[in-house]
């Protein structure tokens, strides 16, 4: 994997569609995390919440 130059906040998510784990990153506005399933390309969006869940792991799909 390429080295990450930027330390953007991310979430680790499990894509149910393909049962694969990946990361999604905070968008420029800082309002939500966006990412794509590495296998099928399904898009996921998780809204960022202030003071929300401390969990960094989400299940998607
Ligand atoms: Zn998928």
C-alpha cells in the first residue's frame, strides 16, 4: 500500500456487500466520511458527528 502523506481522519469500515474491510476518509468539509468498496466500488458515506460515537469501526452496506 502507498504511504499516506496526509494524516486525515478515517474510519475503518466493514463493507457487507463484499465482506471486506477498508478505510473511508473525512471529506474536505469535515462533515462526513466518504469511501468506496475496494471490490465492487459501492460508495459509502458516514456523517461525522460531534461528540458522537467513539467507535472508529463501522459496518457498512
Ligand atoms: Zn462491495
